[in-house]
C-alpha cells in the first residue's frame, strides 16, 4: 500500500486507490481535526489558567491592547469582554485606550503607551472588604473608585516606580515616566493620599501634585491652574463612551448573553495548554 507522510498532522495518510486505513488511524485523524476546530474557534485573548478566578472584564477599548498572563511571556491580543485575573499585565499601544470593570464596581481606564499590572485584587462583599493594588510601570491610568469599603484591610493603591497613591473612594488619575510621578484628584468628593520620598500629601477634590524619585511630593495645587503637562496627563485618560450605570455583575451577565447568542458552541471551549502554544 502506498502512503504519503503529512508533516503538518504528523501522520501517514494513504493515497487515492489504496486500501482503507486501520480504524486507529481514522480515530487519530478525527481527533486531530477536532482539536484543530476548537483551536480555530477559540477567541483571541483567552488562555489564562482556568483555576484562577477572574476579577474583572475589559468593557471598552480602542487601538491595540495586549495582555500577558502570569507565568507566560507571550502577550495576547485583548478583546471585549476578555477576563482579567490577578497578575495580568495590560499593555496599551500608541493611541490605544481601554476600560476594565472590576467586580467591586471599580472602573479603571488605561491611557495610551501604558503598562499596568493587577498586582492584587481581593473582594468580599459579605465582610465589606476590598483590597486592590495596581502597579503602573509606565503611562497613565484613571480610577473611578466609587464605593468606600469599611472592612478590615480594605485599600485601593496604585504604585509607580517612584511613588504610590491610595484612596478608598474617589476619582483620580496617576501618571509616571519612571522618574517623575503625578496624581490628580478629579472627583468631587473623597481624598487621595500621594506618597513619595517617605512623605505623604493629601489631595482634596480638584487638586494635584507631582514628585520625582526619592523626593517628597510638591504642595497640592488646584487643577484649574495646573501646568500643561499635568492637564495633558489627565486629558489623555479620557475615554468618551456611554456611561456604565449597571453593576459589574449586570454588565458581565449582558456580555455573556450576547456572546452565547452570537458565537457557535465550540467557541466557548477553553483552549488547552497545547492549543494556547499554537495560538502564539
């Protein structure tokens, strides 16, 4: 019997006119084809460990947004409504922006040319606790922290290479170039605590401050009188779209319903480790 070796599938396929292959070979071929169909149907951006509980979803984006999952080196192209999990690192390209809605209803906007790591995110509504730590490696982020949690250990922190900002409930922007960091409280209520060089300043609504590495923050100033670079940093995190009035769970439920109604069943099968390697 004449055979031809097909390197793509790694198996030998008989040529036309030869005897019918053994049943085992047919099963092998069908198994490979089934895996290939799942692979091709799996949405981009999937692939984090299924045992890790998601802490939020990407709800809006423009331009190129990439995500690197913990323990992996290859970035994946993000899509709406991809899940995010602890230790994900989100990259935004030039002229790109994205929004992440966390399960505690915090809304994070990532500006262009930015890199953000979800260092920690724990949320337990039963004991009124939320503990969030984000690391802004470069670029700009805007955080709408709309609710104050009274549970022990509750916090919301954005770290930069040279400083950090902490708030329990307000609307603020953080930016850094790796040497200088800045924070602006753009909300109407609440305070932001900005620490650098071992010193902390309190930013009331519509105030900002900046600090270079190892130096205490500058005295807070009014945003209305802010220099051009501060105003540009704040403006660059604006992402004009319809305001999300629903809770995080309602938004995610709507995403799931739309996805189930528009995607073939095989698209919702998570990729195996082998398949994720092929995707890259």
